[in-house]
């Protein structure tokens, strides 16, 4: 009795949809039935019995194949506006038997699962691009299977919602260009330290004219007498609208993190310092500004 109740519960949690192939099968079966009735062919009766046996057994098998799968979102990495990220979802098979031919769907994205053994799980990654910065809800995912005979399409809705925060799109002038423009604040030039390819941000006085004669545009690099201070980014001194400024600050935050360089951001009513706050806390502040 408990097994029957469990099966009914699983069956209610799935949705069965007729397909074009199923319609064709029904028409063919009806034709076979007319053939057997009109001509009294025992072989056709046996064939119909065999087909109906397969059909009736395929339904419960398909429901059990999909009904024991449980899905749960896993906290993923950082998300940025207008930049593709990956949302992780864990699929667990609570049954003791394997699940076959299951596909994870979300809008236009379809991700097939490999054979999922009983009492095991697998992690899938769904591509997702936030349209704008701020909080977002990711939902409307479902599992689909046509196992075992592809005569019916079974789906199981994933009711859980992934709630995340999208940071501003990292975009704008590079950190190197910003530091080059503020070069006078980083000490006096001391010793020649080699050549570097010209990228448009260096001083024209540093161009190595001998390399220009060879067809290569390079600039001279010098060491500094004083240690480079921590860069300071001022929100109100940046060019562009609010979103452009936030994108620029997000880019510099990520580049400073990569270089392990301390920095601070002067917002209109708050100062964000990497020495007092984590990078994620700074990004969250920019995302919700």
C-alpha cells in the first residue's frame, strides 16, 4: 500500500503530454483493431495484446524514471550585468535504480543528463546572463524524459528559485591606464627598467624612437624612487552616467583584486576601503547603489 501511495504521489508531480508520434501510434492501433475485428485474425489480436502490454508498462516505468529525481540549486560564483555566468544545480536520484534519458530545460537551454545511478547525484551548469545589476530570481526550470518508448513526454517542474545578486558590468578604462595618467603621484623616475609596447596611455616623452625606426613602437619604463601608494577612485570625478561610473569602479575593483593591490573608493556618502571590507562587500555595495 505504501508503494502504491508513493507511486501516485510521484505520478501527480509529473505532467504527461501527448506527442505527434503518440497520435500516429493511436491511429495505427485503431487500424489494427479494425483489421482484427473485420477479418478475425488471431495474429493481430496477439500483436495488439503485446503492444498494449508494452504501452501500459512503459507509463509506470517512465514515471518512476523521472519521479525520484530531486533538484537543488547550489550557490554559484559572481554574476555581472550583461555578462554570461553559470548557475549550478544538483540533481539527486533518490531511487535505487538508475534514471535514463533525462534533459534539464530552462527557456531555450537544454542540458542532457548522462545515466544517473541510484542514490547518486550530478551537478549541471545552466548559462545565465543578468539583464541589469541588482537582485534577480532564476526559476522556470524543469526535467523532461521520454523514457522508455518515446511515446509520451514526461516533465517534472523544479519549484525551487535561485536568488542572486548581479554586480555592475565590468567595463571601462583599464587600471594600468588610470595609474599611468596619475604617474606623477607615484614617485620620481629613477633607473631605466626596459621597454614595453606602447598602448596609448604612456607619456610621449617615454617613446623609444630607436624602436620606431625598426617599425616597432615601444616606450621606456623606469623604476620609481618611492613606493606606489594605494589608488583612490572617486565616483564623482568619473565621466559618464551613473551606470557607466559603476561599471568602471567594478572593473578597477576586480583588477585590484587580481593584483592584490589595496585601494579605496570614495562614494558620495561612503568610503569603501579594501583594507576594511572584502571585495564581495564592495561589489555588493556597487550593485545596490
